[in-house]
C-alpha cells in the first residue's frame, strides 16, 4: 500500500495553525466557570487572566494595556472603527467621510457604518502602494475625515509606508485607522510611530484561535463609538461576556508573534524571508514567465502572490489539493469559483493574468521541506496546463 502524502499547508494569510502554547493555555481554562464580570474569586481569577492577555496583545503593538478591546475578530474590529461617531477627549465627534485605499480587505471596502455617499477610494500604483500625492490632495478639505489603510496587503504582502501616511493624515487633522491583521507577527508594529488612532488585529492569522480579534487605540481618550451595546464589558467599548479561553489563547500567540516579528529574530522574520526567497527562486526556475506581484515594493517576509500566464488559478488550486498541498488564489473565492481580485485590478493587472494568480503564505510552522514539496509538484502542473510557459520569458 502506498504511503500517504504528507500534508503541506501554505495558506497562513487565510488562517494559521493554532500554536501549541496557545492551545495548551486554552485547554487549561475550558473547565473554569468564572465570568470576568463577577466579584467572587472565580470571576476575579477570570478577570486577571483577561488582563494578562490584554497586556500581551498591547505589547505586540507598542500600546498601553488599557488601549486593547477584545472583539470576535478583525471584521468586527473594522466595523467598529469605521464609524462617523467617535469620542474624543470625552466629547462626541462626528466624522464627515471615510477615505480608504482601493486594495483593502472586504470588511473595510464595505465602509463599516459610513454611508456609501460618505466614502471615497484612494488609488494605488502598479506595485500596490498608495499614491501619497493623491492622499494629500484629497485631505485638503474642511471635512473631518477617517483614513483607513492596511499595513500589509493580505493578497500581495505589499507593505504600505504607514509612518509616512500617518504623518500626512495627522498634518491634515484627520483620524487614522490601520488594518494590521497581516502585519502582526510578520513585521514590527508601533501604534505610536504610525500615529494611528486605531488598529485592528486578528488572532488566527498568527497562530491564535479563530474568532478572536482586537481594537487597539493610540489613546484611550479617542475611541470609536461602540458597535455592540449592553453591559459594561471591555471598558464599555464592547458589550458581551468575554471569551476567557479565546482571549488567553490570543495573548499567548501574541507574545510568541511579537518575538518573531523582530527582523533580527532567527525564529521568525529572517527565517521566513529565507523560505520565501527559496520559493521564488524555484518559481522562476520552473517557469521564466512567472510574474510576482508587488515585486518591486516592500513585501511581507511570508507572502508571494504570483502568476504564470495560461495557468488558471482555479485549475491549479484543484491540482494542488489533489497533491495534499493547501494554497490559495490571489483573489477572493465565492461559491467555489475564483473571481478576479479587486487588489490586482486596482494595481492595473490584466484580467487574464489576474485569473492565474496564486498566493503562497508561510508561517510559524512552515519548513524547508514544505517549500521543496510545493516546488516538486509545481512544474508538472505548469506542464499540464501550459507547457510553453516552461520556456517563455516573463
């Protein structure tokens, strides 16, 4: 009987496997019945565990502990932050409009609680970088504005010049939100140097549990209006009984991710960058026609979005799955169909090439053997779908 193929998981930007330390911490807490809002000893113990995790998440972002509000995920965090209604220095403030880049996650593209009429889109260049001159021009108005930009793109890994964007936004007197979901654990996050009023995080992108996210504010004196009202949990910023086990798993994962985000860490960023370079060298070797999107821009150490002309992403995904290799398309999937990526469209990529886009995203448990297994399989897929691509130049 043939041996079973080892499974290779290369889709960390969609969801990373749960870290062992996070799982152990969560399992330890599952039998605890304490509600963190109760005053008895069980409740106080749960409250202490949450506050320890809050501090761990805050340190991932260079923030103060009380700046962190736990949510059900980054989608809820973004929906909360993208609101015209804020509290600033204890007084209500109402924002006139939302500016967001053309390559944002769908939870930001939806605009949150801003009406469609109050939303405007900021263009990017062919590398996926925000056009800063256009941002400055669009901020030259009397309207009080919220600017929302993701630190690193979920499809291409392209890193925006967040500090420079923050400087421009603050010079215009606007509010600034950074979606840091893909950045967390892969690059340093400093909410103060970014001059961000709020950032959003998702635990499962760096090895925490699914269904856990966070809002982190630059100052507790400037916060978005609550999306979920009711009780006074999370300092009145998000009602609902806290998920103690999930929060604590989030905290443990954040602590490990903070170490890995250090560019000098041999356990994290430098290791992933070496794996990414190994992957991209192999892709070019398999087909000189390979196009790597955002190649000339700063990119996350773990992300490669690429295409080979004539090799359809939808067919390639099925072929990889049959080989027990999990990758994703560079575009969103709906009802089992691969659609054209709005990110690549915004970058001016031809539709035919965009339909060939695949994304490889590495993470905390990716090994050299995983990359080698992918590269063993890929040439045969290219040969089957477009044999000429093995010799064609890009």
